C-alpha cells in the first residue's frame, strides 16, 4: 500500500443498503471504500487498481447456497493470494462462513454487525496482511523470533509462525483453532514468549476440567470465610496472570453460565473474588484455544456471540499433520532425539524406509499421535536405528484401532454424528471406563461427560 493513500477496501454485496452503510462507516474511519454488487464487478474492480481488503457477501442471487460466494473467494485467492477477504454472513449461514474460512478467507462477520467490533476486525486484518507463500522462510523467522519447540518448514506452518510474530507484540486476544494434537499450546507459548509480557507468567487453564461450581473460585479466587472450606485467601488464575498471559484451553467446553462471568472480565479487565466486597483490576492478555468450531457453537446456541467476538479478534488456524506431510521427517527426527535423551538411550537414527512409512500414515491424532508412536517404538525396539519393521511391530495395537475406525463407515455423516460414533466405539472398546475412554479420545473427563450429555448417551458405570 502506498503511504500517500488511505487503505482501500472493496465492498461486494448486492444489497444497496449494506453498501451505503459500510461505505459510510469505512469513510468515517479514514478508509477509501469502493462498492460493487456481484462477482463480475468485483473482479473488474480488483483488476483496475490495488486494494488492501475485501468485504464480501456470500450470496448474490435468490439461490442462497453460497456457491457464487465461494467461487468468487476462490478466484480472488487465485489471482491475489495475499489480499485478505472478510466474509459477510448471517448466523443462519454460519456453516457457509466456516467453509469460506477453510477456503482461505481471513475471517468473517455477521449481519447486522457491531460497528466497533467490525472496525477492530478490519484493523487487525490489515495489520496482519501479507504472510503467504512468498513470506519469510524458517531461517529468517527464527532470526527474529523464538519459536523453540515448533518444528517444521511447510508453507502453512510458516504462515502461522509469521502471524504469531506479528500478533505477539500486541495485546489483542487470539483464538487458536485446530484439531487435537496439532500444537495449540505450543503456539500460545510462542505468542507469550515473543511478547512484551514474556517476563511475566503465562497461566494455563483447561476450561473443560473446571467444575462449574468451582469456576469463580478457580478463576477469580476467594477470601477467607467465603464458603465452608475457605480457610485462607486464595489467588485465582486471573490474578496470577496479572501483567502476563491467560491461556484458556478447550474454551469451547465452557458452559453458558460461566461464559457470562468470563465475558465481564474480558470487557473491563476487572474481577471480584468470591466473598470479596469489591472488584480487583487485572492486566491480562487472553489467548484461547479449541478443537471445535466456535462459530458453529454460536449458531447452535452453545456459545455466546458476544464472548466469541471478544476472543477471536485474531484467529490462528493450525494445519493438521496430514496437511504438512513434508514436515513429518523433521518432526520424527526431533521427537526421536528428544525421547532418546529423556530416557538416556543415546543417539537414535531412522532409516529412509521408516521415514517413508511415517510419512504415509493418516495421523488422525496429529503430532501427539506421532510422538506417542515414536516413544513406544523407541522403548520396545531396543535398537539405535529404527526401521519400518520396528514401527510395524510396535504399532500393531494402533493398526487394530485404525482398522476398527475404518469400519465405522463415516461417509455422509455430519461431524456431530462422527463424534457420537467415535465415542460409542471407544465406550464399547473400553467397557465403559470413562477414564480410559477420555484418555483414548484426548479429552478431559469433564469434557467427555459434557459430550455424553450432548449426544444423549447414557453415562456408563466405571
């Protein structure tokens, strides 16, 4: 963007009222707004002059499937890969917005929008504009930031690292999305470690593991005598993170009642310990994470819309391991060296056959599953050079589990149906033992109980 002109934003919507409202809001905020009413006009405008951001509707006809919007997004991404696109949608079309994000949109907002929240989102998106295939390499990024523990050089991972470097210096809330085992906690650590708050603590809380009756005491603390067992004052997680970072893992598991209490803290950075007569101030930077799709939780009524907007000013989506297979040899070698060192096993090498075998596996459990496989094979093989046969021998149990999952027949099923089927299969395989089922599925016991309740599954006896 030339320094001599304000950021230019293209508004693509076939509703004239939306065009006028957005153009006025953008111009009042110092942006140059250009409006058009459909895909053809949008591509013509983009080809005529440079733009810094696109605000794009998803439907341009009576047929509201969103196919036109997705096609336009795909074309914009193809022609202008570094140009960020924010999608406009209604909550009734939230699944379409999620599909658009996965297709490359930077984020989305809903109609009707909140002016202040939208301007914050636009400002944050413009600030992050740029990291893409032509961005800095791993060596250059490591020269600027500390990404210790995050292994890989795949372009998708490099874009994540570049984004971490940009957002770390701010105090903007960050929402980290990704499947279980993709390394969301490592990203939270990197954000904190590269921020001005690095000398202060990062306090990590598994939101799915906090009992609702203890939420306020755990998060905000309590004073002596606040309840029967409160024999002394206790500092809560928010106070412990003062001046630092508060990492809220499994934020999608938080019940709606506790969501309200958390929202109040995020709005004004104030909290009140249980039993206290006045509120306290806390300076915290909030980073949250979930393996669920929060926008879908909002649409279903499980998650508050206002809390969602407070948490996701910046969204970082981590790629699954199957999306960055070229990183598997690097990860495997790194994990092998780390595990061997921790067990005092000396130097360990992997044959090319072993690396090829590892690279061909589906890894539904992502890096966590790869680490477990490496550790088990190292301990069972008793050799300093691991080959394909060593992994095959140590992995027979996993192979059996994989064969069982392939027999589930998930074609045509929704994500909720697949989740229910997987829980049912795990309950059957482990005789209803909640502890074992939770461990196999990578969940806390509390998170598993909530899923059992959501899916209407009877709670089995342990």
